[in-house]
C-alpha cells in the first residue's frame, strides 16, 4: 500500500444507524432524527468515524424508506430538514462524517415522476421508468424480490403497459438509459454534497443498468446464475459507463466517499468498481461472506450446521487479496438486511453471547478493510425469533410468506427459517436501558422489542467495565492507533483448521498475530509461532490465557511484535513470499 493510497475512509470505522429503530423522541413509537441527535455524545463515545444513515427521505414506507417519494425532503415521521441540519452539524462537531443512503435503482410509485409517468405514454416522465407495451403481449419474465406473485412487471391501465419493479410493486425501477433521468439523479446527489454530507452508501447500485431489449433470460439465469436473479440484475451493459459519469458529474471537487451495495458481484469484478484510476466508486460490500450457510435458491434457507469456517476463511482471504494492490474493501457481519451478527456468526446463548460477540468484533476490527458495524451490535443485541407472521413488519418476509402460501409450500418451515434469517431480527428497537420499552420510546414501538432488554441494554453495558460495549470501544481505539491493523498485509495460517482463524497483520517492521476460536469448544491449539513462554496477549476477550489451549470463542491478539521477536514455524515460507518481513 503506497502512502498516496492512504485515505480517511480506509482508516475509519463505519457505524450504521437504522433510524426507525434507534431512538424515538416524541412517543409515536418510531425512531427519528431528534432521537439520534439526543445520542450524539453516545456516538462519539464509541470512537467511530463515519455514520451510514439508512434512508431518511420522504417515503410512504412500503420498504422502510427504500421507496422514496421526495429526495429533497425528510420523512415526516423522522423530522424536518432543520433537524437534519442539526444532526449533520452535531456529527461534524464531533469529527464524525455522515454517509447518506442513495436509492436510485427505483423510486416510490408515489414519487411525482412516477405519478406523472403512469398517466400517459406522452408524459415527459414516461421515459423515466421501464415499460413493456401491452400490445406486444405479456412481458418476458423478470423476478421481483418483494412481490407476492414473484413477478417484476405490473400492468398499468392508463398507459396500457407494464412497468418494471425488481422490488415491490410500489418501487418502480428508474430508466437510466434516459440522459435526463440521469441528470435529475446527479442533481439530487449534488444537493446533498453541497449540504456537506460526506458520501453515499449506494443501494442496489449494480442493478441500475438493464438490457432494455428484454430478452427471455430464464435459461441464462438458471444456468449461469444458479437461479439467483441478483446475479443477472447486477450485470447491465452500461453499468460502468453510468458510474463513471456519475462520479464526474457529482463528486469532482468534493472530499467524499461511496460505498456500493454490490449484490450479485463476484470477486473478479470488484476492481471494475473500485480500482482507483477507473474513477467510479471508492468501496463496496459483497455478499459472498453473508451468503455462507444459506441456500441461495429461493429465500435464504439456513443450513442448520451454520456456516463453515474453512469456507469463511477462504472467502475473506480471497477478498483481501483482490485489494492487495489497488482498490479497497469493507467488512461486515450484519446490517439492516441481515439477522443479528452474534446470533448468526457467534452464539447468543447466555453462556457464550458476550465472549462470542467480542470475538467477532476482534475479527472485524483486525482485517484489512473498512469495518462496518450495525447499531446494536456494539452491545451484543440478538435475534428476536418471532414465531408468527403477524409479528413481522418487513415486506420481504410478509410477501415471501404470501408467495409460498400461493405455491402451497411449507409455511411452518419458512417461519422457522425466518427465525434465523429474517431482516426484522436485526431491526428491533435499540435497547437503551431497562425502563419500559427499553428506553426506546414512551409509546408503542413500531416493531416488538426483544424481551432480553431488561439485562441486555446500553446503560448496563456502559456501567460494566468488561461489557461487550467497553470491549468495542477499546478495540476501535486500538485499530485507530495501530496502522498495521489498517494498512498492514494480511497472512492466513492454518487455513484448513475447522475451528480456529489465525492470521497476522504486518506493516513495515511491526506485526500483530490474531488467533480466533470460532467454535463453542475448548480446544488444544498449537499457535503456529514460537512465542516467549511469558508472553502476555495484547488483547484477550476473557480473563484466562494459556499458550496451548483456546477457550470457546476466545480471541487473542499478540503484538505489536517486532518480527525479530516472533519466530514463525513457517518462517521459510513467509520469507519467500514476504521479503519485507525479516524473521
Ligand atoms: C437494498 C437495501 C434493502 C432494500 C432493497 C431495496 O438491498 O439494503 O433494505 O430493501 O435494497 O431498496
Ligand atoms: Ca418518533
């Protein structure tokens, strides 16, 4: 990594806020911007550098803000533009940057563009969307992620044509082929950059370009993408032209960053987006790690055995390698589209919740990639595991339920699987304290609060020196003060070990050794380095330490060690590949 490649967005930690569930200020049961403002000091206390805020624009909330009806305004439930300005200033005063969510694959059907477009084929806005004229018969099948019928085309009587919606029927896809539409989108982006926002997380950005000759692609999707439509959707013919144009038209002159949601993108394509001299985007997040332990076909069906660690190491090692020379990655284990990190990748039982959450934090904060933490993960919030469909609010779960019902599929199995994988698991309100409704609201929360809030809450965590939260704060500080953890090279050891993930991070003459037990077993483990008998770990997520044994979910960091102090059993191999490390 050259000096010139250094950047604030590579060195910082991102904290994602799901505003609907963060903090309610007025008792309507819905989190809001004044609520976030009341927690600014808390955000600062975490040591994080960037906030990614899920959409807060005008929206009828078919998909919790991802269906935007006004890009220049704030959603009524969340507050006003004045509130937003106070939030932005409050973050900047605390040296925290703000990334907004940019949702421009689709709008709401209540956006004025669509309201105009659906009136007549003559409307100037008709061409802002994708249509299939009914005189040509029924449109070639496209799958819709959130439609109860699974069909991405919906008929509109006034224009006698079908409009395209990769997501729900209230989320029509924008036609990027139209230069006027693209300019209208760039205008929106410039508006927010001029306000001072520091970047965008880009929703479903790989889907913006489509093959508008609309070929029948069912066989292609089956054969090439294993029936996963995201793969096909992510490969439109003009995607990179649009991204290049967007960068030039909106970002020149602003010190901003972008984070692409890159579903359907494989490792071989990553650099097309983020190679620095291609001047498109800055960072992306992939789904390869997230999909481990799920069947890809249909809805996310969890494998009861959970994700396989050898596979996980392979994925994250490969994604590290791709950015070895150029571009930059991110790393995350949960967000608003996923279940809770500790429930999915760790162990949320009373016995192991704390220790496994700390182990996962150690992982995220010691990899060469910008870490993204989802709100609530810093206190170890867990899946709620609803057992009836009525408890869910998420359109993805509700419409998939209807879809499976219409196909007479096993709904009980679906509900059981959703306890592991549903998005609402990660969306339950933030647990601030043990008062009524976890201190989130004085009213009725929009989504049920997890019963464990009486003991699992921020206040309790803040007053306990050994809590997950305090560990998080210390680990964030450690990353900040240890350049090797940001820019250092990453080397994997014991890649075939089924329970332990061991790697080093090395920068100049400094090295850290990270050893993580991803299992609930206590195991004998021979660390692949000769360490002094009296060595003390720099980080240990538990009180005990023994050179030969790892406790369940134990996380250890040794170092920073000058390489002369560490003797690798693999010294020869390391020397051959890493000349700068003189063991
Ligand atoms: C992205 C968002 C998700 C949303 C979808 C449609 O995947 O992260 O929450 O439902 O796009 O906008
Ligand atoms: Ca509110």
